[in-house]
C-alpha cells in the first residue's frame, strides 16, 4: 500500500490529537481516552476515584493506572482492600 502525503499528514494529526487528549486527561483527571499506563504524577483523591470508576472492568494487577489510583485511595483511608477476595 502506498501512502500519500495527505494520508501521512492525517495520521500525524490524529496522533497529535490523541496525545493532547491523553495529556489533558492526565492533568485534569477526566478521561476521554482510556489510558492504562501508570500516571506520571500522583493522582489527587478526586482523580483517583474517577480513574477507579473508569477502569472498573480492569484487573488491578494488570492495569498500572487502576493500581496507582487504588494505592492513593487506600493511603488516604478512603478505600480498604478486601483480603477475602485476593486484594
């Protein structure tokens, strides 16, 4: 498949938009695109609550972002892990 200049520019624009959205999500705590990577800075309690909600279907042992959010909530005393279910 041969790429055209227009196709390459469109792809670069999409990637830049996705990067900007991810950066905005990181700063605001809102999630537009679900990012599973570990955060670059610690979440606030409000951000951590939102991340746990957005990542509710993620296994916390496989999703570094959910794990980071849970760690913030546990450290703040907002959440307790249930040892009976393997936490």
